[in-house]
């Protein structure tokens, strides 16, 4: 009977309690809870993210955007850009529990509409934010304190290959040992190869006993993070894994508007090379960056976190209505 919820009542009650505990965790630390739009006039340029798009056919948003066919709007893959605009406006440390949308796969760990926790701590770097997130994970999951290792260390430990020094051919050879040779044969983008190797070989093994923070990602994968002054080969970015599941992605946030614009433009050039549509760049976000305070932020998948807390094997088991029943 497809009208029934995906999760049972007991699971939905546990979900509600976990979310209430998370909210209390941040309120007790003095963070302001905020709400930002789900729809925006700009999407994301990241070549690995795909936005849902719709058309607003009401009165023109502005004379410059007057068009009889309407104005394209994008469901947000994360509340990040709007939250950083609030930070730039002086609101201080903030958190948000909201819906996010990605027009990608549906499966064990994915639903196109999902719940995201995102928070920013003014005056923190990524190491301080890892400390705080470790406390949150211990509270929700009753787990041991997390392990920490660099991206380079994780690669060498699992694949015996150095992601910062190895050539594309050496990385492909490592993939061939994992039966990925055919998949990687025609791939020329180094970061795509690294991400596939990390997903297939590293993620499943680095955090089985307790969560693991992997930090200092290659500078080419900086996204919205600062490049390390101590080692310009890496970015001040981290991801969190537990029991083979990617839980979160965090940054010591970049506030250089010129550099961020260059990264977005390079994303669009890469999208063109891959035959993907060019995405509009969020100029409001770019204009806000010179006012962004020194801060660190992280986005965490609530549904995956609840899966782990409840010992469930599929994301559908912690959702009221997964996409197949929506």
C-alpha cells in the first residue's frame, strides 16, 4: 500500500526526538536559528551537483528580468549561499535545519528531497568546527570520539598511492587494481579520478569502528574553502564518514570574492567541456563575500545521521514519504 509512510511510527518518533536534540544542542551554544529560501535565481556551478529548475510566471521580479516566458528559479542543493549572506550582514553564528534538493539518484543513501543541517561558527577555523561536530556526533550516535586523518594519509593507507603527487596514469593504475580500469580509461579529469577512487576504495573502510574526519583535501577540490597557507597544495576543507556513509562536508570559509568568482567560472568551463548546461552565477553571493567574517561552516545530512542512530539500512526507513511514495 503506497499511501502508507515509508518509515514506521516508532521511527518517526525517534526522528523527531533526534532533531529536537540537535536544535537544543545549537541553541544552548548561542547560535541563531535561521530560515532561508528554497528557491533562488541562481543554482550551483559544481559539475557534480544537479539542480531542479522551475519557472516563475508571476509578475516580473524586476524590469531587467521581465520576460513573458517567466523567470527560471532553482531549488537549492544547500542553504549555503543565503546563510553566508546573512553572516555577511552581521547576524553572527547561525544554524538551519531545512530541506535541500538534488536532481540526482535515488537509492540506499539518496533521496532527491532531503533534510540538511547546516551551521556556521564565526571565529572558528575548520579544526575548531571538527571539535564541535565531534561532540554532536557523540551526542546523537553514542559513538567514540572521531578519528582524524588528512586526505593524503587516507589515500596512502588504503591505496598506497599519494593523491597529491601521483600522475593521472598512476591513479588509473590504482583504479585498475579495483576493476575500475574500463571506467577510468577515457577520463582525463584528475579530480574525477580521485573522487571515484575515494568513493570506491577509501570511504568504505576508513570509519567502520568510529567516525572519521578527513581533512586537507586537494586545492583543486576546494569548492568554497580557503587554500591552506601552510601547504598551498591543499584546501581547509573536511568531510566526515562513518560506517561507509558520507555524513558532512565542511570548510574554513573563503571570503575572497574575486577568487570565488574565478572558481565558479572555471566550474562552468568544465561543465561546457562535459556537455552540461552552464549555470547562472549567484552575483548576490559574490557581492556579499567581502563582508563575510572569518568563520567555518559545515553541511550534514540529517537523514543519513538518523539512519546510523536508528541502525537502519536504507534512507527510506527514516523518511515519512520517500520519493516513490511522495
